[in-house]
C-alpha cells in the first residue's frame, strides 16, 4: 500500500521542527569571558503542530486529496548558567508572569547561600582567630 499524502505533509513539518529545535536551542552556545568565566544561556522552547486533510470523492481512479500542515515555535530565554572557578550558579531572568510563590522559590538558593555565609562568620574561629 502506498503512503498517503497526509503522511508526507506530516513528515515534512516534523522534520522542519526537528531542524529548528535541538539541544543547542535549549542550552545555547557557551560564552567565555576574559576572566575565564563561562556563561551558558538557557531557553524555554514551546512548539505546536497541526496537520489535516481530506480525500475527495472522485469517479476517476486518480486520488483527489487536499490538506495542509503547520507548526509554530516559541523560544524564550529564562536563565544563564555561570561557571567560574569550578562553581556553577544559575541566574534566572526576571519574569513579569511569575507568581509570588515562583519568585520565592527562585530566590531560595541565593538566600540559603547568604545564610550559610552569615553563620560561618558567627562561628568562633571561622575567620582564622
């Protein structure tokens, strides 16, 4: 049995999406700073796909088919991974859509780091004395 024309439409559209969206789209090309700091952009990728068609009745042996397909891709930068002196830190871009709970969760790692530094300073002998 031969391939239906709709299958060809779907294959072409899905191949184009695959060409546009790969792992380099999500984790971008690394940027190396003069001091050796490595910065990796991180993006959120969303896509949608639709395809459809119809066979039309015909009195001739030739198949009559009408169809179409389409896709859309959205790429939004959301954060940067910063690698410096063996330490990795994620810097999220501010989002106007983030709820209060999201902002609290995003601020938690930095707050914990600050608290750890504060407690280290308060311990006797922590500063070499």
